[in-house]
């Protein structure tokens, strides 16, 4: 009988230890509820620069961003679908400044915003595709970055549409296929 009582005593002691651990853990909950916090844009004595909002450490990559950006490594095959998607994305994101024809005469320019360059300028016709990808991602001059607004795959589509606009505005009539040339010559 003494052996049975010892076992119950051990179980009771073990239960008591767990109960003490549980009480200690619960006692910290009140401190967390009363923990001081700072709202965004407030000043803070915790950080050396005195700001609550801190930039992420150098080299930080958001979850999934590497695979997201991997799309930019290779130019996709030029297809009708890519051109159609590029035209759609161009109309949504680029037309207000660059205009439908890519001449830099969008509606915001007519309202006093600085005019972007014409895509038919020789330097832009000769620019590599990477130039346009970089401008979309990083911005250029007064143009801000569209990296958060335009997915990487759509950046390639927009570049394809820009190339189509350039070709449409710089191609020689005699280079067109015969049916297209006849249709163009029939215009008033």
C-alpha cells in the first residue's frame, strides 16, 4: 500500500508543478495586455533614428518575391495573347501620360503634367527591352515606380506593346504586306 500512495504523491507533485507553471504563464498575460505600443508615424525612443516605422534590413526579400521576379529573367515568346495583354495593361497604366499612340500626349500632359518622351524617338526605338522593364519597375524622371502596380509578366507584355507602337509609327509603307498596304492607301 505504501508503494501506491507514493505514486499518487508523485502524480500530485507533478500536477502541482504544472499548475505552478500554468499560473506563472498566465500572470504574464496581463503584462502583455498593458504593454506599451506606438502607432505608425509616431516618434519612438526605442530606435536610434526616433521613428516607429523602420525599413526592412538590407537584403530582405518578401516571401515569394524571388519567384515573382524570376519571370523577368527571360523574354516570353511573342504571341497574340501577349500583345493583347500588353495593350490592355498599357491602356490601364500608361495611356494617361504616354497617350494611346505612345507619343507622350496623354490626358495628364494636356492638364500641365510634364510630357514623357515619344516612344518613336530614335534613342527609345534603339533602347533594349531591359530599359523599358527597368523604367516600369524603378521609374524615371518624374515617372514613379510601377513595380507594385504592374506584375512582372505584365511588364513584358507592356514592352511588347510599346515595340508594336514603335513599329506602327516608324515602319515604311513599302514594308507592309500587300493587303495592308492597299487598305492603308484606300484611307482618305
